[in-house]
C-alpha cells in the first residue's frame, strides 16, 4: 500500500470508485479491500485520501448489487480495529445500510452485513440499543431460517451478542421470546434430522443454537441432553484438548513413585520434609546471592 501511495496510485484507485462503469467500481473496491486489510497505516492513508465517502455511497446506494457487496467488503476491512473508521461509519448512517443489506435477497450480501454487524456489536456493546431501534433483532431472527448455512450461523452469532448484553440484549430478545423460542426449536428439529455428514458440518450452528438457548432461557437445550451438541470425537469449544498435559504426566508419575509414603502425604510446607515442586529459584537463593 505504501508503494501504491508513493507512486501516486492511491488517488486514482479511489477515483475509480466513482467510475460510471459498475465493474470498475467493484474492482476498485476489491483493490481497497486488499491494501487495507489488517494494515492500520493503509487504513489511515485511505481515510485521509477521502476513500471512505465513495465506499459508503456505493455500499448504500449503488444500482449494481456486486458493486454494493464489494464496497461493503472494503468498508469492513477499512474500519476493523480502526476507531475513527467505526465512528465515521456510524455518522454516515452505515448501520441503516447494514439493515438494508439484511433485507436484500442476496445471501452473499447478507453474510457480509452480518459479519460486520457482529464485529460492531462485539466491539461496542453500547451500540446494542442502536441496532435494536433499527430492528436488527427481528431481521436476524428471520435470517435464522435462511437456506444458507453461513447466513444462519452469522444471524445466530449476532443474536447471541445482543442477548449477552446485560443492559439491553435480553430485554430486546425477550420481547419476542415466543418467536425466538419457536425459531430455535425449529433449528433443533432440523439438526436432529440431519445426515451424519451434514451434522458434522453444522458444528458451529449447533454450538450457537445451544449457547443462545442457555443465554435466553437459562437451561441447556435438548441438543445437550440428546448428545447432539458435541459429537463423538469432537472437543467442546469451552474446554480445548489438553495437548501438553500428556507430555508431563509420565514425569509427574515418576516423581510420585520415587517419593516415600510420608513425602506423598506431606503438604510440602517444609514441616515434614515433603517433596516440593517449584517454579523459579529455590527459597533462600536470593538471600545467598
């Protein structure tokens, strides 16, 4: 990005975002996405070169759907971990643009909008009230029944972020408690009927459905009770496998076998000659030095 900027290429790329050809607008947004992703310096340069404004314009009002989707992708990369970018997006009524994207018929547009919504909710829970006022909970609940698995998972993730907000989330969702419960129960029924391969692929959806159920209704879902939450051979998300433990277990057992019965029963406080396993220098080393 620095090379593009130093040779004067940044301004033309941003200018192409306003080109009359939709394919050129979309390609320019692709270039912006590539150069700003995980790059704070590039994000700052694009903001300073007034690249934010045409991206927002294309995202919210471009007549070409592909150009809108590409602009949203560029905006998502531009404002992530970029507080001035997030503030600018908020002031530019970007949240309303996300709502419109969720109302579209494009699963790809919906996925990208849900991804950015989830990020914004997780980064700033104070915005939950704004998303609630704009009707995001109802939109997300509708998308939980999408035929697209990526849309379903992203919608469930967004609802979970809202539900975890103690100030507003639960209250917002509980206003539609019956509807949400019916939707989640419908997903549980669908998961029950999945073929083994589909069930394995739906791991994230299973976890999200159960987490949302626990958060809203304070009890495990039937997925847990029926053994569908964590399948044989899977590890729980909350308890990752103990990879290192098996390497240290033989050493621990060897130390226990070598210890006398008195040493094994001693607390290791120094009063009974017990075996002490220490990290760092032994007591008194610092004084002897």
